[in-house]
C-alpha cells in the first residue's frame, strides 16, 4: 500500500503513493474549490443557527437561542388566529336553532366543512370516512335511525351516546333470548325465519307461521306488531332489509340468541356544544336524515 508519490502516466495527476493489488494507484485529485467553499459556508451557517435558534437538547430542556424563537409559540398563535376568525360562525352556531342555520348559506357552508373535518377526526374510525358504517356500526347515509333521524335526535345521540354510561344516554338492550333460555333453539330458528320474511325473504312457511306466534309473544313490545320498530326503544325496523349486524339467517339467529348491546360514546365534555351541533347538522345533511 505504501509507496512514493509519482505522476500517473494516463492522467498526469500526482498519486498519493497508495497502491492496491500491485498496480491500482490512488490519484491525488482534490475536491473542486466551489464544493469546499459551499461546505465552509454551511459550517459557518450551522454555527450561526445553533447560536440564534433552539438547537441543543439539555437534561431538562433545550438551548433557547438568541432570537427566542419557538415553533410551539408559532403554532399556538396560528391556532388562536384561526379561532378568532371563526368565532362569529361558532357563536352563531351555538345560539341559532338548526332551521335558521340551514337558511344561512355562509353559515351552512361553514357547518358542512367544519362538520366534515370533525367527523373525520372523531367519527370516521367507527362509521367510516364516507359514513357508510360497518357491521355493528350504523350507515349514516341511509334513512334507518334507531334513535331518531331529526337534527335534534342526532344531536342528542352524539351528545349523550348509547349505553355510554352517561345519565341521559340511550339505553335499550336486545334481550339474549337463547343465552338466557327464554327461547329454545328451535323457536329461535322459527323467529329468524319470520323476521326475515318481514323484509321479503322466502322461507319455510310452517317455520314462518310458528315464528310469527313467538314474535307476537316476545318481540312485539319493542318492534311493534308489524315489525317496524320503535325509536323510543331503539328497536330497529325489521321490514326494510337494513341489518346492522348482518341479515343472513345465521346472523339473525345469532342476534336473537345472544342479543346486541353496542356502545356509542357520549361526546358531551369531549366536544363543545357548537361542534356537536355542527356534527348533527352535517350527519343529517348526508342524505339519510328525517
């Protein structure tokens, strides 16, 4: 590796004296001066940056810099400025009934844009970004509402939740007819056949007739004699073909056997009243509100 410096015969550049594999020589070719100058400038710039701005972490904080700059303070000021610019809209939402908000084009645009943002931040994980819902999580685009589809009804649901533990939450559990041995397995099969027939499904006529009798004894109190449900009880309409937990025969049987008791959190205290009202109007405007 060691050796004396010499000129390379091909390039005419002086070598460093380093040789590999007997004949591979390293040329002594310095970096371009412009590149070195840029490097020196960046070094000087970095030193200046360390002195002027927060840069080095310490045991219980960081160096503040001579300029006293704080990105957190910048963000705080930006957020405060944004809230100030929105204050009149938020105040109008908080003090105006929904009917008046819907008549005000500028305010309604603010509500729909803000509601979409709040929905994406708080509701989309369960209901989906398009509010299409998933199994066990309602589709908010259709016209099927367990606890009412008016703006006031939606607002109350968002505010207090369902089985959330809030004092004013909606509560209405589907009984566990099989687990609690209220119905036999055969009766559950018959009731499922009858329930599916309410939305037009075909099935064994004898089983449907037997199921109708059991339905009249056990289910009418919540779902009504025609199976159209009761908003007061949170009991779904069984005639529209919309199924929160699945509409196959086995899924309906499982619902009857084990009951259903899904939970929606109460957003009161987590979101301010104006935001809850904004969300209610937004959800109502998706197309399924009554």
